[in-house]
C-alpha cells in the first residue's frame, strides 16, 4: 500500500525509529500542519515513510549531507487534518532576515536569507523528504534589501549540496529591490541619487542583475549574481 500524504492536527509530534538496540529513538519533532507520509497503523503506532538529512563523512572529499529514508513511526493517538495550512517560518539566520512562506497548495517563497549558512541548513533539513530524490522548485525568491545580510545566505543555499551534487533549489522567479551595492570606497555606493524636498532618493535601479556589469558589484553582490547564473543554468524557463 503506497504511503498517503497527511497533515498533522496535533500541536507537537515526535517522530521515532527503532535502533539497532531495539529501543525507540527520536528522529525529529514536527508541528501542527506539517505533512507526513503515512504507510498505515501497526501495534498502536502510525508507520511513516520519513526522510532526514544526515552527514556522510565518506561523501566526496570532505563529507557531505545526504538524505536518508527511515522506517519511522509516531504515536497512534496523533490526529490528522485533511487540508494543508498556510505556513510562514521565521528562520533564525543570525544577522539579517530570513523567512519561508509555504502556501496551502505547496508553493514555497524564500524571503531573504541572512548572510551565513543558517538558511541552507534549515531548508535542507525541513525539506529533506523532497531532497531525497530531487531539488525543491520554489515559486519565487524575494530579496528585500541590497545589504549582504539579506541575501548572501541565499547564495550559500544555491551553492550548497543537493541531490546528485546539484543545487538543492530551483526557481523561475527572483524579485529584488533594484539596488546594487558598489565596491567599498566607490562614490555613490548605491548608485546615482537625487534630492527632493530634503529627501535623498536612489534612482540608479537595476531590473535584471544578470545584465549588470561585474564591476558594479561589491564582493557579496557579485557572488549573488554568479549564484543566479547557476540557478538559470539549472532551471528551465528562468
């Protein structure tokens, strides 16, 4: 019998597996609205087709994460709901901002990503069930600010390890605010400005970062452009 996709209707749910010692060990904690693949019920427990991200020290030269299937289970009194929820995850990315929006139909939008690898680690663990077989297709990536602490973590996500060694995400749409931050020491760091009624406005905005010359970017901005080129290479219709 194939596993059935269900949605949790209990506040917090612990996922277990049976270890080599015959005892049950905690794999993960899920929250209300999270999806699980239910294989059926046995001995008072719901049996799951469950995936986690694990570190494989033998993968490539320095080790890599891989996505491993588990014969997992949850308590039999866990309740399910029929309809998925709108979910917004505010991710602790350290400096900067990062959020993930998931619609009831499963469309995913990344809203900023901090500047460290936090968003990569969170995303590849939370969507391990999809990354076991393929990259996650996003509805869009949105970058709200021109400073690196809003987008450099997205660069690290795009350049991170995914299925078959390719990026863990793909998308056809990337939205940004049009600001390009120049190298340090450049006059007009954000481009040409004008003053009106005592307020300074940046008027040198860029619609397509891929068409902006490399010399216009500072280091983080250029790395983000290179990451976008990688996304374009791996996404049909970008």
